[in-house]
């Protein structure tokens, strides 16, 4: 083995002895050629120094560990609660619940407000109807508020379904819509205010016991399960009521006459005052007719007669 020292590098021959060269080893003075024992000792030191140099260059020494930021596990979304539905209108009030009572519309064209509530619902509500007789809008709502409208009579088989958060039980509200009851005509005599309560006369004709406002009677036009009202053009008198002066005239009351009933929920009521003008016999008689505005209209008629000391005139 031969170890050569260049500047600070030592040279050994294969036997481990320093060997002389002319003028030194590769220009190194001979005084730097060491004996074999010295070289061996120096070799151990060199090995130690080399080991330290390697460790200082990152070949196995300690280093500062990387700082790891702890992560927080995401918070689980709260579980949605039980879906509850309430409904309300002028005629209907349903207590909120997961199984509300059946919604019974009082008449066609009635609207009812449906309100859905659910704990931990982020604003995802939906509504559908199983029949054409009852519509519900909008299809989806962030507030849980919907409007159900009765379009036509439905005796059974109609359900409005409200949905809440995904995976929760929907609420079904069964609905029925009654058919209109048909136009009904009743009249009150001039002295009805003395009766408590006033008693209407349900049969015709309207018998006016004199002429003028003092003897005028009140005609009530009404219909159950109908809220469409009665347009002025749909309340008419026949040709037999005309004349100069007219046999009888009618005039709509702007307000409900004193003591007479107002319209109940799901009912239309209007009043007319009927006044006699001429105590004469008419051609074909005097008749008042009233028609509702439903898709299949209903019409009712009632005659008018005038009774004076001279007799009964129609």
C-alpha cells in the first residue's frame, strides 16, 4: 500500500514504511516523510477527523425537526329535526305538527298558507300536490312558506306533500274542496228590524205591501261553498219589471243592512233593496235573477208582486 502526502498529504509504501524520494515526495521535503508507526497513529486521527467532517456536512448529524400544525377535525352538521307543517286562512287554521289534520277548503278559489318548520334546516323545503284540483306554489322555498289554492271540487284523493331536509320524513296534508251549493234567494219584509233575529222568507214571490221606500223589502243573494261573489251584471230584472214608472226596481246595498248576517267563511252574500213603483199588472210578470261566477254557473229566480188596497199586482 502506498499513501502519498501532497502538501499536507502523507505517502506510505505498500509495507507501511515511509519511503525516500529524491528531493521529497512530489516536491514535498523529505523531513515530512514519517515512519510507519507514526503514520499508523496519524491514520487513526485522520479517520476521526474525516468522520467529524462528514457528520458536519449533514451526513448523519442532528437537525431541527419540522413544525407540524395540528388540524382540527371538521364539526359535523347538526341533525335536522322533525318536519312540522301548519296552515291558515280566513276559514282554516291547522295546528302545526308532523301529521296535521286534513285541510278542508271551504270553497273553490280559496287560498291557504302552508308553513313548514324544521330545526337545523338550511332552507331546503319543497311542495307538491297529487291532484289538479288543488295547486301549491312555489315548488321550492327557503322560508318554508307555500300557498295552496283550491281550483275545483275534490271530494277525496288529493294530498299536498311538504318535504324538508334530505333524509327526513315528509308531511302529507290531505285536502278536500266542496262543490258550490248553488245560488239561494231570500227576502226580508220591511219590518224585519223588529225581529230578533230577523227571519228571512225563503219562498217567492217577494210581496211588496205598498209603493215607495217605506214598503221596500230586502233581497238576500247567497251561496254556500262559493266565495266568488255576484257581479252587478249578473243580478237582473226581467222585462216585466220595466215601465213608466217601472213596476219594481232593485238597487244594490253598499253595506250589509242593519241586523242582517254577513258572509260566513266560504260563503258569498250580497243584499239588494226591492222597491215597488206602480200597482199595475205586468206582461209576463216581474222576476229578479241572480247568477254566480263559477265555472259552471248557478242561477236563481224570484218573482215580485205588489199588494195594495186595490188588490195584488204582478
